[in-house]
C-alpha cells in the first residue's frame, strides 16, 4: 500500500517529497511527459520560488481564506523553503520586492531538482491521468486509471487550478471532488490581463515603467502600486495589471476604474513647472511636438487627444487652463475595464475546493478519511511576488506529511 499523489506540479512534487521523507511509499500520477510543466514557465521562465519575508507577510498577501493557511505556512515558512531548495542544490537570490529566484534564472532547475529528489527517494511515477478516487466505507482507498483501479492507503489531490490548461491544469481534480459531493467554489481568473473599453491598438506593445497604477470602485481607491505595465491589442497586462486584477474580484470587473499616474515621482506642482519649461523650450513648435522629452512617442497622440489641446497650436500659446488639463491627464490617465481575459491566461485560479471541506491542520478532507488536498486546487490565492508558490510548497508539505502519518496508522 502507498500514498497516491495525483498531479505532478509544485504542490504534488512537494507532497510526494514530504511523504517519502516520512518513510511512506509514494506513487505519483502525472500524464505530462515532464513533471512541473507549469512550474517551468512561472516567473517568465525564471520561477519566483517564494518571497523572502516572515510568514505573517505571506499571509498578508493572501487574498482568499488566509486563516486557513496559518498552520501550513508557519510549519513550512519562506525561510524553510529557501533552505530546502538550496539543500537540493538550487542556489537562490533575492531581488526587488523580496522576490526569490534561482541564481541561474532557470525555472527548470527548480522543477528538475524536485523531480530528481523524489526519484532518488524511490517515488513511483505513473505517466497517466488519474480519472477518479476510490472510496470505501467513507475512506479514500485508491485511484481509478484508464488501466483500472489501483489501491492506495491515502490519496493527495493536487491537480492545480484551471489556468494554463496546456500545462495539464484542466480541472480534473475539481471534477473528481464534485463527483464525491465535495463543494467547489466558482472558478475565476486571478492575476490576469484586463480587457479595456478603450481602443488600445495604437498603444500595443508600449511598456510603461516606474508608473503608478490605481484601482477605484466609485470614489474609493482599492489599491495603488508602482511598477511596470504593458499595453496590448485588447487592453493592459504586465506585473502591475496582474496584481491589480486580484483586487478586482468582489464586484463585476466593469464597475472598477483604473488610473495611471504617468509621472508619480513628480507632485503636481513640480510637474506643472516641468510643463511650463517644456512648453517654453518648444514655444515655436506645434504642441504635439513638444512632449517628446516627457512621454514615449507611442503615448503622445493619446495624451494630446485626452487633454483636448489643438495638436497644431503653438506650444507658446498653450493657456494655463489647457496646461492644467494636460497635467490632469498625465496624473490621472484613466482606463475603463470591460472584462478579464480568460482563465487560460490567468497566472492563478481563484476559487476551488471549499476550505470548509478541509482540516487546515492536516489538509485532509472532513468527509473522507485518507483524502488530502494541496496547492492551487484549494480555494486560496495570493498576489504576485512568490506568494502563490509558497502556498503550494507549504500545503504540499503539510498534505504529504499528514498522508504518510495517516497511511502508517491505517495500513492493514
């Protein structure tokens, strides 16, 4: 008899490692040819392993059900995580925002290290898709596969969410859970690009750095961050936008408003003095030709259109009122969200196995003994910065250790 792990992603490999370290035999079911397929593309292929911060800071950055994660995050902290991977031969470094990456900047190094480790511990990897969970007398006792049932003493379900389905995150685990009557909260995209009402085609490919993006609901500012964002053919993307999208889940997305401060380093008075200088410097030129020192070329036409100043008016003739409209446009460049892009493009899935179904101290189902959950399949998600992977590592370790302990107590 052994512990079955369904899903060979970040949480699955960590769960397998923890169970193996505890002395259990482990069989891991993963239909992909390689393990950690989604892990290998995280952080733009660099893998933001965790965030170099205390566990309480991780929890502050959890969007959904943070209390549920207290036990697992404090048991396997970011510090523990960093020591763990360096112990597996993956040197790490901390960058801006306390984001932790492998020194090599290769996500594959993280995935390969975990895979090699569990193989070295004797993990039996079955390259096929598990199709269901066998329940006997209210306990998980095995896994259904295309080749028939296989008996196990415990089962850990960690098939991920439904984002990036090409990596294998197809919602199989949620389907298996529903078939057992386990509640699954609605699945939605989080950390996802935003479709705008505005026509952004002329701005496509424009990357803005060191800007501030704020999100408003009515007159209330929901969030505001400095960083980088990108205009696309449909709207906006990039780190700032993905992070902002996580704050736009409580209401329909089209009720929110986004504003870019294009010059956050300058307060209004300082920026106004800068505008006076530039307009005087180019006083004999058309207004549209006076903004090249201030803005990227792709953005000039749109700013001129928004501030309503005649583009062919001489810069020296721009009035104080017009200059103030320009100032307002630069400090409050408004965007109107229409929708999120699809789950296929989301970094993580919001929603999943209802945490009310799971014992947080063990990750075991409250309904079926011997059935455990870990990672993105659970209704927990966080902001960008390594927090979501830390959740996967921490819940994976908790589930693996608990499943091994359960297996030893209930075999035979």
